């Protein structure tokens, strides 16, 4: 199966929350790797920039009037995005460590996983749809 075909199937099979979880897992994995290898310079900056871009995208999306999340939740996500931006700058200047960014991402991932579990329990899929 080609990579493009796999990606098409993945997009059809994943819910938006599953896609968000997968992206957070990838970004957080890059942050953890940077932390574990004590990365500096370009390797560290790449992981930090990827995380910052993820949060910037989420914040921008939450600021859109078309976003269907509750207004209070959107405001909280925007606030977290602003904090991530400021804190990332501190990490880049060696004035803070990366741990807090990883912790925030993991907390978001836990929330997304919980939402997916609740949704799956509320709307069980027939076995043929799960294959």
C-alpha cells in the first residue's frame, strides 16, 4: 500500500480528536527526545518550534467564529497557547526547562484520550466498521 493511500485511509478512519491526539503524541515525542538526549541548538529548536506552531494553530482555530467548541474552552486553549509561546521563548534562552511544555501536552493528550473513550462508549461502532 502506498503512503498516500495509507494517509487517505487514516484520515477517513480517524476522528478529529484522534488526529489531534496523534499530532500531540508526535510533537510531545519530539520534545521528550530533545529532553532525553539533552539536545541543544537546531535539534532542540526544531522540537520547540514544532510545539509552538501546533499551539499557534490551535489558538488561531479557537479564535475562529466557526469553531464549535464551547466559548470558555476555546478561551482556555488560547490562553494555554499564549503561555506556550512565552514559555518556549524562555526555554530557547536557557531560562527554563522543557518539562512544563511536555507536561501540558501530556495533560491535553489525556483529555483527548478520555473524550475519545467517552465517544466510543456512547456510539459503539459495528465490528465491520472497526476493521
